């Protein structure tokens, strides 16, 4: 999954693809680099970020989604708002990627009335507050319990289990220790019976481990984390550096196969 941020303030590439045409061209290039799906977002979810209106978010993402879908690209929309979800589905999105775990009370209604996939992510707090003082008694049990509950709610609403993806939410209301515990135990999340999506690309934890302050300098660290996530049970990796990660995965698969 390649990342396309149509925002002015995302932590790694905010402002680079705010223009609709630039975002479309970039998404097409990610597909050419090896992305199986492009994830389009119109609201920054970096720590401390503030929400934008549904009107502003729709204006940013819908033209991009519509054109990419017209060209046959599989498109995901990264949003927490049910109204943006519904319009994105109408525009051709094939996956809803919701970092809030379907906190919008109408989000499940959108899913039950459509046939697209849905990725449910765990987050403690909101993007504005999530990294203030994240705390868990048992992070793995609590994340698994939340994701299981949301998946059950979707199934009860008529969403086929085959449409559901789970995301532990690395960096969303977690300390580095929480992230590492989840990364080491991704298979336990996969054991819930759904594919797991992991998003570790360029994140601040990798910067602290490597001493690289600029997110763009964390490519090597991001690739290492992506390979470990896949080795531990992840099915989908959400990345900024598609070409490099795609090549690393090809080599890893070839050399590790019998």
C-alpha cells in the first residue's frame, strides 16, 4: 500500500502532493513502482494534528480518488468521517482505511451498505492527544480485544469477514515499547482471523532507534521494519518508499523460499 497524502501538514510529505494533479501523478508512479493499492488521505493524523472539516477533506480527496479509479487503480481512502467514506465509495474507492476504528456512528452503516473492504485500526485517544501519555495494562490484549470487537460489530451489521482488515495502529497512542510488543506479536492479531495491515514507514520510533530526525532519512529503517512485520504475520504494509520496499520484499521472498 503506497501512501498519497493530499495534505499540507502530514509528518513526512505534507504539501508535496496537495495539488490534485500532483497527487494523481504521484499515485500512478507508486503503482508503477509496485504498489498494489494506493491510500489517499486528506487529513493529517500526525501526533498533535487538528481535524479538518468534511468539506475540506472531500475537496482534497474525491477528485483524486475518482480519477485514479477511472484509470483502474485500486484506491483506498484514509478517513474517519462516514460522509467522506460514502462519497469515496461512490467515487470508486475499494477500501476504507479508518484510523479511528469506525468511531463515527454512521461508519458501520456505510460499510454494511457497500461492498468495499474496510481496515479497522486501533488508536488510543485522538491524533491531537494520542502521544501525550499512552498507557495500557496489557497492550497486546487490549489492542486484540478492541479489534476483535470492531470486527464482530461489522459482521453483525452484515459485512462479510473477507472484507475486513485489522491494523494495530503503530504509533497511534503507543510508546516505543508498546509498538515493539505489538510488532513482535503480530501473528496473535492475525490469529483473530483477518489480514493485518501494518504502517511503520518513516515513523518517529524508527527515528529514535536510528538517530535520524528527518523522516525522509528513515528509508532503511522503514524497510527493515516492513520486512519484520511481514515475517511476523502482516499481510499488507503501508509505506512511503514503495520502490525500495517492493525490491526488498522480492529479494527476501526469493532468498527465504525453499
